[in-house]
């Protein structure tokens, strides 16, 4: 579990998410998408943004598997996002 703190421009991820890389990375991508899209949980807008992001990640993985570069137009960060949030791992907070 994690949270994007809009005011502090940071992502906080509960420490137990570190037990599995896939869990941590999934949570990280989820929270970064909140930061990039500005949309909240349970909205179609967030679902669409996250789906698009998963497509970008999958595309990068396919390209990497073929040892190819990309065209420079694929970004993990929204182009209109001026600042990447900090990522913190904490011992635990209510979720
Ligand atoms: Zn969320």
C-alpha cells in the first residue's frame, strides 16, 4: 500500500511492500500515476491513465527484450508533470 501526498509532492510506500519486487513496483507505478494524472482512485480517468501507463511499460519491456532503443517519445513520466515526486518507504501507516 502507498499514497501520493499531493501537497508534499511525494509518494510514501509502506515498508512491507518491499518483500516482493512486483508488489513494490506495482504500488510505485500506481502512486506515480496519481501524481502524473492528478486523478483519484475509483475514477474512469485514473483507470484509463493507469491502463495507458501499463501499455507504455509493456512497450518498454518488449523493446528491451529485443535490445532496441525507443524513439524518445515514450516516457514513464507525464510530459506535463514538471516535478517527479519523491518516493519514501515507511514503517507503516493506516491504509
Ligand atoms: Zn490509488
